C-alpha cells in the first residue's frame, strides 16, 4: 500500500482499491465512532474480527483498519485510535497475552451478567464504635487502589474476604473486626 499526500486530502491505494479521504471526513468518522452506542467493547470488536480469529486474521483486521485510520492518512486526530489499535494487535497476536486477555473478558462478562441488584454485598455485623447509632459509617474497599495483596484479609478476616474472580478484597461483614484491625 502507498499513501500520497494531495491538496485537501490523501490518496490511498491498495492493489485494485483506491479511495480518497479528507482529514475532515476522517475526523468526522472517528468522532461518530467514539460517540456511537455500538462502539467496540473489546479488542476483537475494535479490530472487527471474530473471537476465534487466527493470527493471520488478527493481522489482516489490524492492517485493514490501519490503512483507514493511520495518522499519515487521516491526520493527528487518529493518533489515539492508532495507539489503541496497536495495543489490541499486540495483545491478540501473542498467544500468551491473548489467553490472559480472553480470561479477563470471560470474567468480566460473568460479572456483568450477574448485574447490579442494589443489594449490599456485605452484612451489618456491628456498629462503628466511634459513632453514635444515628451516625454510622460503612467499611468499603477502594477498588482502584486495591492491588490484591491480601493484607486487609489477613489483618481483619472478620470484615474482609478475597473475591475469587478478580482477586480483590471485599467487605463481607461491616465492622466484623475492631477499628484498629480494619484501618491497619
């Protein structure tokens, strides 16, 4: 494939196919894709390939999209999109990282399928000792900060447990341990 700069756009030819795309058209297409409710939900959808795609199909999907969205063709508006496509290709083209990615996707789909019920995931095991009955606090795990080190599970097992799917700590019983153990 070759790309030639022309006044007002870029000419891209790939064997028998020739298309002309202006930067404005490409930017419009990228913004529509980003705003679409059917925007890609994972790397497979991003590269427009099947979940069981072969390594060759992954490469073909990646190359097809790069020909349409590369910053040399479209302009600087496509840089972030290309970075994401590069990451998708890197993950899906390597057997080990693809396997790990597929496991994460499966766990996420299982988690999403359960849905949000509004029911608390913990039970109330006692009152916050530092507050009155009408000013109680709940214990929670900051999921962004939790690295799965299990420290809280070992120091306050009456309050915290480890989630099987994600390996993060969860509160199973509010105030199941002393405040000193919980805050340790």
